[in-house]
């Protein structure tokens, strides 16, 4: 009974912390590539979400989109790639490539990481690539990157804001 209550309480906490994943906020017009280049860090609200889970220590998490089509992630909390957004308290790191793509009426970043060099703590294949979609939020620069946690329709996400080139 106590564990059921705990699961319900944590679910309510997570679902109420970050409900900004409204498709109305997604980038609907194709953004100029040069406006996407730069370094992105977790928003204050995302940092609060990470603290609330109780499994993530605050770190120097960042995502860097480079003008040569490469992406670098540093200390991205692992639950963005786990089943049902299970927070395991670990972090993902790696370098890969990225492109901009349209999904339905919105634009997003499609990133691909070779698993031979990237370090993912979730159960991803040990050979090949991990492909991830990062939604773009906002209608003009600076854009925000949104990483869904669990089902994208669940509206629980981490958001990273641009801080530099």
C-alpha cells in the first residue's frame, strides 16, 4: 500500500513539474541553421525536476550543436533514453552528428551517436548508433531543445536553453 502511494506521488510530481511540452510551443517554421549552433544548458525548471527525482546530482549538463553537423552531449540525465522515463541517476556523454528535420508540423533535431564511442548508461545496443529526437521549442531564436522523458505525449520533458555559440 505504501509503495503504491509512493509511485502515485512521484508520478504526480513528475507530471506536474514540467508540462511545457505543449505542441503549441514547438517550432513550426523552419529555423535558420545558424541560429541553432551553440551550447544549451538545462533550464531552471529542468534543474528543479532533476532535484525532485532524487536520483540526479546537479551537474554541468550541456548539449552543443556545432556548425559542422556534430553534436556533443555532456552529463545528460539517462532517463531521456530509458523505458518509460525511468530515472537511474546516471548520465550520458558522447559525440555524434545532427540534422534538422520536420515531424508533423514541428521541427526537431535528430541526433545520432555511435555506441562504440558514446557512453550511455541506459540499455542501448553496444554496436551501431543511438538515434534521438530533440524537439525545438519557440518560434524565434534563441530556441530551446526539449528532450522527452518517457512517452512524448506524456508532457514530461527536460528543456535546455541556449547560452552561447
